[in-house]
């Protein structure tokens, strides 16, 4: 089952922001940051469904409540579009420090306008998705247009949005007027995917046209025929998620690629860098990036194999490759080979070669399955070859590990 981790980070004004990180069963290939619609929250049905579908496609999705909404601290009346942008940047910083920076930014409605504005401050993001978003954040005032005069004259007014009362201050309106959104969209320099419904009664599809015209390529538009603004139909939300997954495979680069560019390594070298101050680590080789971690049961985030699993994987992969190479060279009819391994500690009394009484030894057990029309002699020979794999020989050789302090 996908994992759901409740998190908190510090938002734009020092308030505690409540977030939810959803992780797939396997190591996520991309981290996405999701911004919800105006006065909604991270748990709005459209955000939940899109996140769930993306997680099923191997994404890690982080969504949160903007300051003053949902489970986050703060007073909504004191927030504005600028504070929403700042919250998004703080969320990206949190992911960068503790997990992996988001390579994909997704925003719904005003959240879509917010990710378009915040994108320039999140360099690792190579793709932006706007769902039912206005081109100009001032468009949101149409939802309480009848109260605009009162807000201007009195400085504050209570408005009813989606059946709930919210206090809107004049500073909110003033802040909206300060944002030149078309200019930011024109300078986006990231792949852009726009979703909009032609029958959206909250944000006109003309807003999508403005975004598309302002943006530079690569840009794409997908019509959500028949969908409402909040994507209350499950099929619409799932369609959005599946389209994002397909589109991002072309345009979105894994965030750790930046680490790879900043840390060029020669063949045979591996660099391990901290991703957080717990157990999550980024592992880089000359041309690959992956994560190492520990299970959640011991305080990790389970985003990658633990150190012993890496050791077992090295031995298992080398064993399988060596067997296959030998079988191919000798034309042995080996159809398939699998290697299963586990690590354990056994008492020295179980080991005839151990000299110290009651001591323990480390045991790597390797279970090899060979498929094909093999004779008993061929099977035995392949098992002998398994012991000749380079990693096996390294583990059994006189091994010295040198630890050197690097300036």
C-alpha cells in the first residue's frame, strides 16, 4: 500500500503548516508539489484523487494547507496571494532538505496561479501544471464581487464562499493588484501543461487561453470536456492524473539530475549525500542517482533500500550477471536465473571455522534458482561460477576499508 506521512513545516509568517506526503510502494521517480484551490485545503476531493492516482504511477506527492486553512496555523484574514506563493516556496524548501526537491509543480484554480508565480523560485522544477487556473490572480475577486465596495470602504468584510464565511481584508485586494502574472508566465522557462473545462462556471476557459498565449513553448493544453471547476467527478480527476503522468515522462526531469550535474563522478566512484538529518541519503554514481534509507520502524522514511539491502543487491546482481555471462558463453540452455539473498548473524558454534567461542558471524545466504533444460552437471557448474563473481571474491578477499578526512 502507498505510504501517507503527515508532516509540518514553517510557513511564510512563521506559522506551522500542515502537509501530507504520499509515497508509492517503490522508490518514487519524481516528487510533485500540489497547491489547492482558493479557500479549499489539501484534503479537497480533487487534490486527494489526483495525488492518489499519481502515487499509483510512481510519483511522490506533497500537498499542504495554506496558512490559515485546514490544519495549518494562522489567520486566513491576514493571508494573501503573496503569502500563498511564499508557503509554496517554503514547502519546496522542506522537500529539498528532507526528501527531494520537487521536479513537478501542480496547482488547482488559484493554486495554479500560485505555482506559476512560485516556479521561478524553485529551480529544480522542470514542469508546471495549471488546472482550472486564472491567468490573473485578481480573477478570484469575482467570487465575492458584491462585497468589493464594502472591503474598499471599510477595509474588511465577511464574504460567503462555497457556503462558508471568510474574512477578506483590503490588503488582500491590494496584494493581488501588485502581481504581474502574464510577465511571470512569459518568463517561466519550464514545460507547461494547462487543463481547463470549457464549461467551468468559476474560472472561464478564456483564462486558460490567456495563460497559453503568454507562455513560451513547450506548452500544452488539454480540454476537460464536461468537468466542473472542482473536478468532483472521480473520472475527471483520474484523467488529469494519468495525463500528467504521461506528459511528465517527456518534459519533467528527476530533481536529482541537478545533483548529478553539480557532482560529476568518474566511473567506479560513488558519492553519498544527506537528503535530511535522519536516514535518507542520495547516492550518485557516474550516471545514476538513487536513494538509500531505513524503514519507518526505526525512524527512516523508507524511500530507498537500507545499507544491508544495498550490499545484498550488489552481491545478487553480480551473481546473476556472472551466471548469465558464463551460460551464454558456454551455450548452456539457461532460460532464467533469479537470486534471492538475506543477511543474518549466527553464533560461532554453528561455524566450524570460527575460533572465538560464543562469538557471532555475519552470514549472507544466497538462493539461486536456475530455469531451463539443464543437466545436474550444468546446474552444479553454474553454482560454482556463482562463487566466482567479482563481488563475491571481494567479500571473501583480505579487505581493507580506508577512511580519509577530505577537505
